């Protein structure tokens, strides 16, 4: 039988796919990238992930579009669900768990470029924001034991992965209650929260491994800015300086955020204040959306979705425009600098160019060429995905940086070179 699973395109669902694929692979399923015409009669269609519960009635019962539905805590049940589907019965399991973290499932990562991967460290969210459906589709917060996280990251490192993104609906609530703390929290920020190994401990330990760790606050739209949130929770965002010049010298020059336009009761003045914030902060990356009300949320039961759709869309377009203007200014400020870049792939627009990301996750595009491995050495080596290279930035826009590569590098090399001796074009030509 052929099985096609659709998972909606976000990072957490990419991670979920890796977990589900690990379970299916052990049952001798194989991965395919294309479906032949002759196999359509035997095709079984399944939908996995956090929206399965929300769309269950429509997909499975009303329109009968799929054979299998599995929620985010039901991947261990896939083989049973499939056996029912093969017998001609539509099947589903969308129950949420208070315990499931898939800690013992070593995810099989589909990483075509072989250099980056997502690793889930927790599931669910207890911050019941008024607009957000995540607590109802992903359940309560549960943290994966640190030992299993380290095992997966080590496995990925052994496979050649250079960058790991730690995922969770609200990862700064991570709590490993199965282990005792391995180091002392100097800044005991979580003193009011019960539990064992804490978020800061986790980051310290994982960062001892030979990969880049991206600490991903994957809590949609919830920008933690040191102000009191709806739940009474207060978070700390260490800006360190209000000066762009000083922040650049400190190498703290990247901020990203999420914004919603047209939330319940939002006025034009509210919208202008949002634009003012974007202009003032100067974000590198933003995830921008028009508000869409979700059933089961506080807003659905208590508030009115009273901003007309055309107004939401117009405000979103204005926000995108301002965001791009400010992001372009931030990116242009690094023209002339030398950036460490992790190479990802060929550029989508030209096979003669390569694309990668720098240390603050901004896209960098540069011509494909052979490079020296060491300064003042004649040996030239091609650039391949997964390599680190130093790139001299020559131009920029709101979306990316452009430049030309100077030399092969590594994380260790980048950390040991004094800033005043970062390789220049003159050094390379010696």
C-alpha cells in the first residue's frame, strides 16, 4: 500500500514528520518523492499534526477526504490506524496526552543538504493567550528529558549536521523533571517554578556539542519583551544597549518577532503604534499575519472579531512594507563586514551562486568558486553544502546579504581570530 501524509509547513511539523517517519520506517515503510499513476487505486491519504483534531469532522466525516487522521500525540498509534485503513475503515486518533514527548523515538531527519535539523525538546503550552489555539491542539506543557535531547544532537553531529534548532511551543518553559541540575543557576530566574533541570542549564550543556544551537522560541506571536503578559508572566529580553553602534560592537545585532494585524478591537492608533515599534527596533526577521479567529480560544468566547478583513489586510501590507524598509537598513549596516556563513545549497535563481546563512540567521548569497583552506596556502577546494566560509558583504536588501567568499573556515577558526585580523581580500591574495 502507498501512504501519503500531509503535514502543514511549519518547523514543529517538520520535526513531527521526522518522528512519524521513524515509527513507520521500523515497520518497513519506505519514503517516495513521486507517485505513479498506476498506484492511485491503492493510495491511502493521512493527515498528521496539530490541526488534525480541529479539522477532524470536515476531513474525515463530512467530506471524507482522508483515510487516517493522527494528532500530535498519536504517532505511536499510526500502525494500528493504518491497519484499519487498509481494511477499508477510516480511522483517527486525536487524543492529547499529558506525558508524551517521544523521548525514546530517535527521529529520522530528512535533511537533503545534510547540515541542519530540528530537534523537539518539549510539547504543548500552558500560556493560554486569548488569540491562540495551540494549547487546544497541542495540549499541556511536557518537557523531554535532557539525556534524550543530547543523544539525538550527538547522533546528528555524527551524521555531519552543523546546525540544530531546538523546538517547542514555548521552549523557555523547558523543564527536565527527571534529572537533577547539573550546574548551578547563577541567575535563578526560575525560582518560582518547580522542577529539575532548567532552561539555562539545558542551553549550557547542549552548547558544549560541536554544532550551532538555535534557541527557537516557537510560541506563535508571543513576543516576550519584559512586559506583563495576560497570564501575569513576566519575561526578560536583555537588550544590553539602546545604541545601534554599541550593539554592533557587542555583536548583538539580530532581533526577530511575530506580529498580528487586526486583533479584536484594534484601532488605527493601535496599528500606528505597532508600525512605530517596528521602526524603532529594526528587526532582522518577522513573521507577520492578519488575525484569524480560532474556535475554543478566549477571544472566540469573549471578544468580537470586529476589524473588517480588508482593514486587516491593508494593515498587514503596511506592516510588511515598514518591516522591509527597516530590515533593509539593518542589513545594509553590515556591508563591508566579513561574515561566517554556513553553506546550505545552490541559489534558487542561479546555479552559479551559493546560498547560506550567517551567525544571526540572515541569508547570504555569493558566487560559487574554489577557496583556500588556510591563509597564504595555495590549495584551493570547492565549496559544498555544510561548509563554513567567510564571506565579504558587498550589498544588501531586506531579504538577504550578497558578497563574495574569501576562505574556508570553521566555528573554531572564527572564534579564535581577533576581529581586527578577520581575513580581507588583501590577505587572501598574498
